[in-house]
């Protein structure tokens, strides 16, 4: 009856027209299947007495779901098909198993806002970092923005090996350098006199090896034209994943890169 009343109030003519349904504060202990509303996107059923979510089994298009202030003890198998969900309120229920609850939400790659506070599982000492690590798309958790520092802490806590690898990777390459090449903040000091370089002096040329008049010139030229080794590294914790790039609309700021050169 509560559903029918809402349909009349909103003036929906067919089930396909229903994109939002408000059933909050109705004292409901159960709800019949909502599968007939195939395009339902927003559903309020907060502040009721709901303890079972099987009525959502075919509502694949939901993007906002408000289940707070109910009597839920377990959501296993009830929400994992809602891959388009962006906002999910589950606070003030009786969810106890953190791992089981988070596992149900892992497939929600678009989930940005999540409330789980005032559940027994939220009293776990590592609760927040656990959720941040296993649900990386979440940007607002329990009304608080997820920070980059929290993401780094979560990575170090739950995947220290990956954190170590990400901090230690750098890219190396050889850089051709000649006389007077700048290395860091210092500049190679040019020789007091310009060495006399005969034709065919290039190293590696096995067909025309003409000796220098002064052996010191050969040593100097070889040392000054030897290639540099250059390593560049960035903070990989700040590099967005492919999934995060798809979710973000704004342009990314260029990352700070540390480059070291040595002969």
C-alpha cells in the first residue's frame, strides 16, 4: 500500500516511469519485490524495520540507496549486483562482520559515498583503513573525505610489499653528454686547452683508428663524452589508477619527478 500511495503522489503512469521511490519512515518490516520498476535509480527506505533485502534482486540501475536506520544484520548476496551504485547509506544498522560486508561491496566500482558508522563493525580499530583499501573508489566515508595520506597508510598496512615496490621503482636511461654538459647544478669544466682530435678518433671505429698526438687528449675526450646515467622516480602512491581516471572528471595535476644524473 505504501508503494501504491507513492505512485499516486508522484503521478507515475507506468512502472517504467518510476526512477525514484520514497518509502522512508513508513514502519515497514518487509517490502515486496521491486523488480517491476526496472529503471529505478533512487530508493529511500531508511528509518524502517527492514532486515532482509531480497526485494532488490533485480534493480540493477540503482545509483542511490538509503538503507540507514533499519535492522540489517547481514547484506551478503543482496547488493553485489548493484554495480552502478554511487551513494550507499548503511549506517545505524546491526552489521557485525567487516570483511563480509566489504566483500559484498567490492564490485561497486562507481561507489563514491558510503556510510557504515553506528554499526558494530565500525568499532574495529582498523575499520576505516580496511574500507579505504578494499573499496578504492570511495571518496567520502562516514561523512569524511578520504585523504591521500589515509590511502598510503592503508596500502602500507594491507599490502606492504606493493607499497615498498611502488616506492622503489625508477626508470633509468643513458644520456649522451659532450664537453660542457650540465650535470645537475654543476657544469663540467672545459679543458684548459682544446684537445686536438684527429679524424677517425671516434671510439668503436675499428677501420680508422688514428692516434691522438697527446695521449692525455684521448683520455680527456673519452671521459667527457662518456654517457651519463639518469634515473627518474615519482611517488607512485599519487599516480591514479585506470579506474580512478575514469571516475575523475577534472584534469590531473602533473606529478613531481625526482631525476638523478651521474657518470
